[in-house]
């Protein structure tokens, strides 16, 4: 395959990037998600979550379908002919013999155990297969790259992508909904307007009065009121406070709104008071030494336990004079295609890779990559993660640093990235994936005008 020469950005884009890259951000306010760790995890080890669909959602919404996938990012499916387990009913797979050649059972490790929403089915051949809410899961041989859902609707509609729909099966009051909250690291309860709800660990019958450090908690936290004739439903109850207000509670924890949250999806109440936590119903996997913090000028980003901001290396398309890393995160398939190739050993002296344990297993939005020297590295939503040697804890001075790219008219593996000389190497399998990836709506693909570093948003 021949790659045509791709030159850098226009003068306007360069000016914007240089200005942004020279900014210095002050240490972050401690904003790590304080959601209770007892909240059930959305995925067990070896099961990941992938965004599917083409282009940006209509209306600027960040909501896209999330499906479960295996550790390689390949979509998982359910089969309508299977017996769904639950209660005294055992799950049974009807996909055996020739069926299993096209629809591969999603195999669980020998030591994998059951968890909320997840169970393991022992097949006739002795292998162990993952089940989600009692439904056995399968991969499709016809899918070729992460995000493919070519098996959707096969078998006269019998095969369906296993979608992550945490709100299904939960009985909710009319005034409460469920929303994906990346900044809180999970899926949580919200008001009908989309404002985050927080659970309070204090006395449910006593009105909130004082806060630590003399802060006016009563002015910051507003009880989420229930209607005068509201009745308990599912895990939700109604409590009557000493001030006469009737208030919703979730699993005996009173629910509050935080006055600082002005828009749907905001979680500015995290860290304001240790007695409050986002009312999560499912949490997303995160490595033990990673968290979410707020950095002035950037908002919430992923950081390590010692406060090092995490970065990924993305692309700017030719002719693009601005890039909002909060909304224009590259597609996971592109990040997987890059792998670790955009930052070799020389680059890693400035941009240390975010090391994963040797026994790390992909889960949720987190993948595990192997560097050329055999070391493991974490990736988030497909993109390899790094820190920046020029940062002090709490800084993000590496944000928007970029290098112009010239991909010579040569075969795969011979192009280099200016300054760091990181090879964009493609194996035969990756080259085939690249051809498929660039065939449709993703045609921008590898044809980059610049690679740039940016802090990673949840």
C-alpha cells in the first residue's frame, strides 16, 4: 500500500495549537470521583464497552449506543433461541455445532465468578461462557474491527448486539431517570432535567445544617423533593424531614441536588463534602491507581494516583483549524490501529507510558496493550495512555503539544513522525483493518496533518 504525502496544518491551526500548548495549568482541585466502591461494576474482567454507530449523534448529544465486547473490542451478541437464566432457571445455549463456528461463545476465565448482572454458563464441551442478565454472549465471525455490529439482526432478527442498558429492569419514580455520567465514572440517577442526584450518608430524618470547615451545606445542597402523594417504588422510598419537606431516598440514602451543577452531566458536588456521593447504579472499571480530577482550564481528566495527568496521542485532520478534545475524541478503532506505534522508546523518555500490571485484563473502556519491549500499557477507549515528563503533579502542560506529520510515499512501517521519530508500523492484519476502517465514514483515518497530545477526558 502506498501512502501519499500529508503535510501539516494551516497557519491558523498552528497558531492555535502553539498558543494552547504553551499554557500552564494550576494544580487541580481534588475532584476524584467519590462514588461508593460497593456500587456494582458494569463489566467483569475480560468484558469491555464499545461505542458503536457512525458520526456524531444528532443535536450534539453525547449519547451513543454502548455495547459489550470481548477483550479485543469485538462486539458481543445474544441469541433469541437461548434459554435465559434467572432464579431457578438455568441458562442454556442453543448455539452448538456449526452455529458455534460463526458465533463464538464469549469465554470466561476458569476462575471467573458471578457478579451483579453477570454469570457463567458451563457448556457441554466444558468451556465457560459469559452470560449478561442470564443471556449467553457470543462474538460474530463476520465482524472485522472493533465497533462492527455486522451480526445485528441476523437469523431473522434472532441475533442482537448485547447493549448496555442499565436502566432496564429498574423501577424508577416518575421524576427520576438514569444517565451515563463519564465524569462520575459510571451510570447514575438524575432528575428529569438531567441534573445529577447525590446520596447522603447522614441521618435521613434530619435536615442538612452544617458542613465541615464551616461551609454552608444547607445552601449548597437542595433536597430532591417528592410529590405530596408520592409512594415508595422499587428501591426508592419517601422520607419526611423535620422541616416538613418530603424527599426521595434511594436504598435509604436521601437524595440531593448540588447547587453548583447547572447543566446535565455536571458533577461539581463530588469532593465538596465527604458525606455525599453521586448516586451511581453501575460503576465503570478503572485501574487501581487511576482517578478523575478537575484541572483548571480543562475540566475533568484522567490522572494517576500521584496526580500525573494522562494523555493520548490523537490526530488532526488536514484543514482542521480547531480541535475540541472534549467532544472530538478519535474513534476507538483508530486508537487501536495506532496501538503503541506513535510513541517509541525515544518518545517515551518525554512521554512515559502508563504502565499496566503484567496480569492486567481489559475491562470497561480500558484496554491492555503490549509495547515492543514486552511491557504492558493501559489504553482508554482504544488510545494508549502516557504521562508528560514536563508536568508537576496537578499540571497539564503537555496538553495540545503537537508535531507535524509527513508520511512519505512509502510502504507501511517506513513513515516517521517528526521530532519523536515514532514509526507508524502496520502489520498485515492492521493494514487490512486500516483499509476497512478508511472505506466509509471514517475515511479521514490515518491521513493526518498532525499528531497531537491531549489530556484524556473520561
